């Protein structure tokens, strides 16, 4: 029972954060048709910025109940600063071949890694006493679940629900979906596509930075965490289908549970298990589980 409960909670926790990043990757591709490798770097930057925000909060003796809003706010603030400037750079490769997109966004990965090394150093950083500040939920004498995991799962669910509501129920969401469906028709109807692109990309960055900020108290921030996240995020996209939000959710759950089970049962099989699933999906259903066929 102990292993099953830890696999369940660990899988959902990892899937919740992974879905935020994959959703940002999906919406940027769906609207702007850009394969954004830099999504992992935004995740890493969010983690480091979250550590700095928590250090500031600790210096002012902010109560633990404010840690989650501080982490989410730090991710949003970072996205507002980074999103528009990076999007202006990416305008150079709109409507260009995918090779240009991959090269430029991978160059951004390398640039952001050097920026992290310059600002925070090369040594991994960790928050102090934040993860256990919220206590544990004891289910049995030998089974206790950290409340922070449950809080992050709930926060990711709320953010995802708000994201879905925004896309489906608001005027901005309708404009985004119309632009994704037919850019030329949207321009003919006087939609400022450049502003839509900037807002969408900033939203995608925000999902990544908030995900990184939320996950860092449960582990440590390191320079290579962005590259590791890129592998998981693209596994989610391949499994669920490029451009499909429900597919991203299904893919995140699959990757989360597989990774959690492998860590508990056979750690050496962790990455291999994900690759096996990705290869199987590519062979059986290349467009992904929930993507529409072309």
C-alpha cells in the first residue's frame, strides 16, 4: 500500500507540473506554429527565480501560507519580463522552416543556461524548510503524504482550469482560437495578430515559469534541469498529440505515473520506460493519442 500510494501521489504531482509546461508548448505551437525548445529554460528560470523570491520572503519573515502565492507571482512576473522580448526575437523565424526554429530556440537554451550560471552560479540550489513547512497528511501509521504535493496538485489544477476557461469562454480566447485556425482570416477581420502572438507566447512562458517555481521546493534547482524537462515535455506532446490540450493532459499523466513507478520499483528503468512508450506511440499512432489527423 505504501508503494502504491507514493507512486500515485508522486505521479500526479509530476504530471501536474509537467502538464503546465506542455500546455505552454502546445498553445505556442498551435497558434504560432513554433517548436519551442526553450520551454525547458523558462521552467529552469522559474525555479531559480522562485528560490530567490522565497529567500526574500524568509528575510521579511513572511508566513508559510504566503509561499504558494509568492511562487506563482514570481513565475508570472518573470514571464511578463521575458515573454515579450523573446517573442520579438522569434518573429525572425515565423513562417520559416522548422530547422530555423529548432536552431534558434536551442540557442536560447544555451544562452539561458549561461545566464543562470552567471546570476546564481553552477552549484544546485535548494529551498530551506519550505517543503515540510506545510506538514504531512497521515493516512496510516506507515503512510504520510507531504501536504505541499497536494497543494501543488491543486494549484496546477486551478491554473489549468482557468487556462481552459480563458480559451473557451473569453473574447481573448476566441480570438486566439480563431488565429490558430486561420491567421489570414483573422487579419482580414482586423485582429492584430502580432499582439495576439505576443500575448500567447507570454502565456506559454508563464505556464513554464510558474511550473518551475512550484516544483523547486520539492527538489533542487540545477542548470541542467531545463534540458531534462525538454525531454519529458516533448514525450508528453508526442504521446498526446501536437496541438491537443486533452492529449497533453493524458500524456502528462502517463509520463508522470511511469516515471514515479520506475523511481520506486526500478530506478534504472526510468528514462527507458518513457522512451519505450514514445516509440510505441510513434509506431502505432504517429499523430499522437488525441491529435486530429491532417
